[in-house]
């Protein structure tokens, strides 16, 4: 079995995340993509939405595609969410699965600074997603996948929502409804 792991804060999850997952799933003919929400991101500020809310939004995002799921491994742990720790846990639980870790080109540039990167590249295959204004060049093995360009980020969506601006088309209607029902990001 081959499984892609797409980590992030998903605060909120949006159509760009969905496009990345669906494109990599098909391009590499993986069996499954798992969205892995971080508990405590080591290099970002703490998410606005609670872990349970981010999981529920991801479940809405992946609804209708049985090959897209949510993995709560990082949320079950304490401390910072380092990829190496997550991969070790997953490989111990599923030794026959081949894992692919999906990252944006912006993250490729930072690979030399990842915790225990030399071991990590032995445990997973990295899949890089091209993003504008990042070269995505590294000495580490990364298989590049071209994804339709969607200029959207969770940060931008939160900023638009706090200002009362429209976000239609940037995230699924079910996620937007969830945001309104839970009063997230100033709605």
C-alpha cells in the first residue's frame, strides 16, 4: 500500500489543500492521502482553531472521496509536531506501507533544517509541489509534482474573513458553513 501524508495546521483547510491531495494521489497513483494536522507546529504560531475543529473541517473537506482521510497521529502526541516522530509512529504501526511525505516548494528550501532529515529521507519519499516564487531546489531526493496553481493560503483566508471579505471559491461550502456555525476567524 502507498500512502501520501500531507501535513499542516489546516487553519482552515481549503481548496488548495484538496487540489494538492487529489493531484498527487493521481500523479503518483497512491492508494490514499492522509491529511495530518499538527498539534504544535514547530515553526509557526499556534493555530486559531482547536484541534477538534481542524479535524472536523478536514473531514468536511475530504467528504465524498474515500481515498482522502484524516490522520490524528500528531494530535495524540504532546510537544512539537516533528515529521520524523510522526513517521516513526506510522511506520511502526504499518510496516508494510510505503509513505510519501508531500511538501510545498517553500518547504523544500528548508529541508536541511528539518529535525533528523538524514534519517527521514530514508524513511519516506518526499513529494514536492511546485509553488510560485520558490525554486524548490535541494540536494535531498524530492519527486516534483506539478499541481494546478491556486493562489490561496490559510493565512490569506483568515485575513479575508477577519476583514469581512468574501472567501467563496477558496474553500468548500461545507467548511465555510462550519466556520460560520462555530464563529471562527471573526465570522
